[in-house]
C-alpha cells in the first residue's frame, strides 16, 4: 500500500492481490481508480450484464445475484477490516451488484440503461432516506452492500414510473 496525501495508507495493486476478498471488493481493480471509483464500479456491471444477462435463465441470473451479494458481504467485511475503514470508497462491488439488479429489470435499449445508470448514481450519491439510515446503522459488509440495493430499488421505482408515463 502507498501513503495518501492525508497520511493514511491507500490500497494499491499489492493490497488488491493479497487476498481474494480484496480483489472482489475492489471490483477486480476498478476501485483503485483514483477518481469516482463508485461510478466506475457501476459501469463494471454493464459488460458483465451484456455477457451474462442474455445467456442466463432469469431464475439463474437472480440466484447468481443473490450469491454475488453474499460474496460481497463477505469480501467487503474482510477488506474493510484489513483497511481499518469499513466502507472504503474503493470497495465498489456493492455498486456493481446493485446495478446488475437494476439492469435485469431495465429495458435493453441503451437510452434506458443510460437513464438507469444516471438515476442509480444519483440515488447512491444523494442517499435519500432510508438509504442514509441503513448506511449509518448496518455495520460491516452487510452495511456496505445494503444501501446500494436500496438505491437500486429507488432506481427501479423511478424507471417503472417513467415506463408507465411513456407507454
């Protein structure tokens, strides 16, 4: 790890490869991007979805998402403890998994996916209630993962309303 401007130890590629949980929590390295890692973690979901979404039965896809969520709880717990920061900004697996959920219910047209991306990022950044409540009260890996799932549900709600309006 390298030292950041504030004197804290910042994760680097060596940290990422030290433990499988770190690799997962940091989205295979996407979380090491020095600016807007959450945005890039969200973008990571797109190629995963484009490859897996059309090929998997919906039940298999949703079951896989549940497994990826559980994997994320573990990975973010282990990585947060190793960093001494339970919800480090570089841990982006929560954004990736939550946006994979959003994409499952989003029309496959690029403009709908772009709209979903913008909405998800807005909800993830603004953290309207109860997202902020869960972010503050649920600790560990589950706390890291759960607030993004709630942001995904807000995104899906707005998408459903938008689809009803344009239909």
